[in-house]
C-alpha cells in the first residue's frame, strides 16, 4: 500500500516512528497487511482492530497526526472528521469529499493516490515542525466546532425545512 511505502520512507529518518491502524477487516485483512509489513521490513506497526464508537476519541487523541489513505470513493469521510474534531492535522489522499473538507495547508495536506514519496514528505514535515502540527490541529478543531458541529448541522437543516 502507499501508506506502508510512505511509512518505510518515514522510518528511514525517524526509526522510532509508529503507525497505528484501526478499522474493521472489511476490504483489507490484517494477515494480508501483515505480509506487506513484513516484506517492507517495517517496525512499530500496530493494528487495533475495529474500534467501538466510545473508543475512537481516545484513539485519535493519542497520536500527533491523522492519516486517511483511502484509494476509493469517500462520500463522507467520518475518519477525517474524527481526526479533525480531535484537533489533529491530517494527511489524506485526494479522493471523494476529502478535498472539500480538509483545507490544504491549513488543516493538513492532500496527496495524490499512489504517491508514497509525497505522503512521506508531508508526514516528515509535520514530525519536524511540531508548531505547524499544532497550528493545523487547532485549525481543524475550530473548523469542526464552527462548521461541522451538531448545532450547525441542525440549524442548516432547519433553514432548509422551515423557510
């Protein structure tokens, strides 16, 4: 996967870097991913499996950077919004709705599919520049609070339903 190839490049500069994966084994099986991890000789890759709703906040809060490396359609990227709501910068592929939600350069970085080098470069940029990492995370949290909050969602629907 692009993510694993990118992480290999990151580990060449940051050997102690960790990659934490979460999600159900719907499209990708952990055993298949493990084979790729082993073939790339990656270290510090941990799979947390499917997270219950109440576990997601703790998971996203525990890490400095969120990565959404989707290669297919993302009609609504809940994972992207979860990272953003926790005040994390996000590096994500340019698929589906992601470019409409993630503000390039302000809340993170958008990278093309099949470009592990660019993804790795953006990850390293945020690891090297913690102040930029925090600034992007703050931008994302504010965006979620002011644009994607439940209150704003309800107010928007109210304007549509009750003219």
